């Protein structure tokens, strides 16, 4: 009896401290100076021996040297970080008190850079219901485009060969390997089977070929069908013999290049709706989630009946991921039988459950039967309120079965969009905390084979071909609602494409405030254009901060130019006022407007241009009136728009009244100093006595009386006479009344 009690106590302890086999790490960040601070709660039962913190860039393939910390420490600050970058951390702990090791992972950043171009997604659609779901599928494509994807769509028959389907994917990939990133299988797309495996260790009952969507993500591996010959499994689906179309490989033969997810709601007879309506319902749920028409609190739900299991600690994967996404304080643990009742009354973004399982049930999560199971029929009859599901249980990863409970989560009424199996192997989804897709985590987990970068104390079945995602691979944790009707309060980026399908190019180098944008670089006559606007939010999560783009909003222009603009601008002179008397330098200004836009205002003085055209508001210039004669003048303004329309302001009359300049007399009693004189027409310079009042000179210059033109001039005076616009030059001439000249002319040459 003492031995039995001891075993029972150890089992209870195992169930309670599964989280101690993970490090529940979160990140807080600051910008000045840039810093990432990692923190985690202390173990429940004993202080660890030590923690070791490692850091790498997201794309690096090794962790390098780590920083060793005492086991009593529950945080780590990293000051060697840059704003706009993301860093991946591994925290490893050892605890000799209960012979455990634990791992935590986080992708953390300080204002991590915006990712608005996600690449190309190959959408493979089962053509059975493609026509009847045409509107919903078109909306899905637009939603994917609005989240930064370029969609490449193909339709296939559900009885096509998996090789034909893969050839479609591979052709798209080979055409653009740098940008093709994901595959979305919608409907009962042909299912690849591969391997001779029992990922759940049920041998021989469940050993053989399992569904292997990873086949569609491997672009260059060699998959064979001439080695395995195993017919020992209970289900003939798992039998694998030579030449049967099921592949030999239990592990992908090369690294997986593409993210793959599947939405397959066939053969779910537990639901009242048929397959077509379940698919329609899924597409509606997907759209609502992406547009935040349904919202859920950022928190996770856990039911764990697996316990530690000598370090397998299946639920550690849920604890590890949920903490990174929500912080450990936002994780709810429920007892046996309360998982499904909790989900039918409360909402969670993620829900995890582990228990003894079959294709159609998981023990401990509900109230059915002796083992408090949930079944596919329970999920069909209720409305479980979680978007993402994570399960551990035997048989579950073999999802291509009738009324499969994994696929049933996608058939729930309001929220269910994705489901994965974690624990055999553990699922590593920490990148979702900084905006990555669930497909990214799928591919990472598929490539994380034995001895991989991401670890649990025991990580059974790592890298096997059964690792798969049920759901849309492009889903993210933090969708941002689009601006309604191209209006909103968040700053935005603007994009343009020749078609609504894209690809879209960003037009704005920096975020645009307000609700309008003008694109001067195109002509509507060349092609129809589609514009997309995406608001950008600085998202704050338990992994730090990152710039998160919203779902796009679209508007398409017509393919031909609109009727030409025939509306002239309106313009009026606002200063000086009509009939004003002015002097010196004054400001001439005008008000101008147009239905499209004013491109310039030209001021005019007495019909001639006054200064250069003013190209932008405020429309004004300075006028030095000393260059104009004293007296009455007429001001107008002419405004023009881009179409060539012109509008003219009503005239404004002004009176220029500048003070007269002082009189300088150069030629009086003598020519200026240094000047020489000359005369043509038979004359010479002659000085005669004269003093006609009121002039003070004593000598005057006399011209002959001969007929013809007489020129009298001097040049090269030592002094210069400064002459300004508006100055008067004059000569006093004494005429002989009996022989008056016909014309007098005064000329002045500068130089």
C-alpha cells in the first residue's frame, strides 16, 4: 500500500508541474536606450541549478555561446539590440531536484520592422464545390492579397494524383523560388501518405503510412515507393506496400521549403451541415477573424492529463508557446471535464488539451462516457469558442479519417480555424508572437528533426512526416481591422497594382496621416489600377513590439480617362485693395482655388507679367513700385490648372505715389569733369552768355540754325550718375520762336 501511495503522489506531482519542463519567457522592451528584457516565473517546487540564455538572428542555424545565470535569477536584459530588428532567444534550465531540464523560446524585438510583403501563396482548390463557393473563395483571395500575399490559384479534382498536384506547386515554385512561400490546400485535395511510422508508439496497430502534407512543401527531395511493405496496421489506410502510391519516407528527404496548411471538411458526418456548407462556414469565419469582426481575448486554456512522463511533458509545449504569446498570467488551467464547458461559455485565442484519444475523441476534456471525453459529435453540437487548437493524444496526428476530431475543430460554428498536434513532437510557434504566420511555425516544426535547434527534454517523433497543420497557413495572431471605407485614425501605407490580384507595390516610403493620397505618377488611360490602403499599428505583445499592418482595403479605378476637366480656377486679388494709394515695396497677393488643383498664378501689371508665376500657395509676391511711374495702374492675376483651364481675377486699380527724386544737373556752365564733347550736323559746342530766370547757370550751349539733324553729345565723364527706375532725365531748351525745331530727343547711354 505504501508503494501504491507513493506512485499516486508522484503522478499528481507530474500533472501539477508540467510547466516546470518549460521556461515561460516573456519580453518587455524600451527604445531609449534600446533594450529587451526577458523574464520568467520561478519553478514551482525547487530552484533550478542554472539558466543559460542564448541569442541568434531568426535565420541563423546555431545558437552559439550562451550566458550562464544562477538558478535564482528570473530575468535577463539585452542592451546590444537595435530598434527595428528581431532576435530569437533560447533559455535552457537544469534542475537536479527532479532531474529535469526545461526550454523556453521567444522571438523578441523593439519596434520590429513592418512586414507587408509576405510572398506568393499557392492556393490549391478542390473543384468539387469551387463553383458554388465562388464568391467566398474570391473573398478569401482578396483577404490573402490584403495581408500581403500574391495568390496563385489552381483547381484540382479530389481523385487527381498527389504527383499531379505537387507538379502544379513545383512549377510555381521553380518559376519564382525566392518568393513562393506557402501552400493552402482547400477542400479534399488529394492526400499524400508516406512512411512506416508510429508517431504515437502504437505498434503494430498504428504503424505504417500516415497522411503527409509535408510532401507538398518539399520541393527538391526524392520520394520513393519501392521499399516499405507493411500491412500490420489496424486500418488499411495505413498499409504501405511497394508501388501503391504511398511513399517510403518516414522523414522528409530534404528540408521543407514551403508552409503548408489544409482545410478539409469532408467525411464529417457528425455535423448536420454537409461538406459544402462547412467549407462555406469556414470561409466566413476566416474572413471575420481577419477583419476582426469577431474578437477574442489574448489568452490560452490548458487541460493536461499527460503529466511529465519522464520528461516528455506534452503540455510543456502549450505552456512555452502561450507564455510567449499571452504572458503566463493569461493562461487558464481547468480540471477534468471542464475544458469544453469552459470553451462554450468563454472565449480563448488558443486552447490546448491532452488525454487518451482515438480518431474521434479525447479523454478528460468533456463529459462523454466513462473518461469525460469530448467527441466529434460534441464539437458538432456545441460552439467551442477558440480560434486555434493544440492537442496531444494517440491517433490524432492521423487526421484523414472519418469524423476526425482534429478536423472537427475547423467545423465549429463561430471561431475554429486551425488545429495542430503537439507533444509527439512538440510544436514551436513562438515566432507568432511577433507577427509570423502559423504556417511559418508549421514549417519550422517539420524541419526540427532529432537534435534540432528547438528542444524539449524529450521530443519524441521530431521531424516525422506526419507533422501537419489543419487550417489556413497564412493566419496570424494579431489581425488589425482595416480602415472602414478608406477612412481611419491610424497612419497608413498606400499600394498599387495593375489588377486586384496584385502583386501590389508600396507607393509610400513613410506612413501617411489623414484620409487622402494623390498618385501623380500614372495616367488612367494606360490601364485600370487597384489601390490598397493598409493601416499600420505598433503592436505590443508579450514578445515585444512590432509594426503590424492591417487587412487591406481596396479601390479600383476605371480603365479610361474621365471627361476632361473644363472648370477654370477661381482667383481674386486680396491685396492691395482696390483704389489704394501705394508707395515703395508692397505685397501683391491672391486667393485661388480649383476643382482639381491650381498649378500656378501669374500676376500682371497693366497687362504685362509682374514677376514670375507663383506655383503654390500662398500666392503672393513683392512689388517695388519705384519702378513704375507715379499715377494710376491696373493689377490683375491669372490662375491656371493642370488641364490648361485659366481664370482671371477682376482688376484692381491702385495709385502709385512715390516721392520725387532730387534734381542733378550735369550740364550747366560746363560739361562734367573728364568728359569730351562732340557734335554732328555742322555744329560745334559753343557757350554763350545767358542767365534766363529762374535757372542759375551763367552759360548755355547753342546749336546752329542750319536745316537737318544736329547731335550734341559728351562721353566718358569721370563721375557716374546713378539712375533708378522712375527718375526723370530732362533738358532745358530755349527755342527761337521764329525757327522752332520739329523734334527734340534726349538719349542716355550707360557706358
